[in-house]
C-alpha cells in the first residue's frame, strides 16, 4: 500500500525506472548479491590503506608542530587515526565472514575522522587564528603599559 501511494506514480510514468507496482519486481530488486569478491576487496583495501595513511602522515606531521600539548598526548593523537584505519579496513574483511562486524567499520571510520578533525582543527587554529590573537594581546599589553606610564 505504501509503495502504491508514494512510489508507484513516478515508477509507472518514468520508463527508466522499474515498475514496482508488482510484488515480483520489488522482490527481485531487494535481493542482495552477497559479499564483495576478494580481488575487489584487496584492491580497495590497498588503495585506502596507502592513500589515507599518507593523508594521516602529512596531517600528523603538521600537528606535530602544534604547541600546548603534552608529548605523550600528541603522540597518541597522531597514532590514533592509523589504528582506526587498520580497524576499519580489517572490519571490511571480517564483515565478509559475519555481518555483525559491520559495526567495527562504523567505529573505525568515526574514530579516524574524529582524531584527524582534532589534528586539522588544532593545526589550522594555531596557524591562522592564534598568531592574530598573539598580536592583539601584545598590542593591548603595550597599550596598558603606555597608560600606566
């Protein structure tokens, strides 16, 4: 009933779309084709591991110049996206075995996105905004010294 009410009007009138007014057509469209084949997964894994790892390397290199962080905290933040990337790509392979591992893909992607966002945001803040704040503070301090004299 929902399909007829909300979808069928377009699917009947547009020839490029399948006619979903028949249950057999919907059933055929809803069939899953199973897991990704090993050769495709290997190719995609290599591309992602090498490509994203290079991005994390350069972001981590820039973040290593950030100020105001304990060296152990900074090292942990730099290392974390690499660990989540390995978790993410490993979960692709584990999901082929059992779909329950798909949660690890979400956790891995969220983890490396969050930590790389922290590194990028901190680096951009310290490069673009902090120098201006420092100049303003120096100017205001100089103004305060002039007023006291």
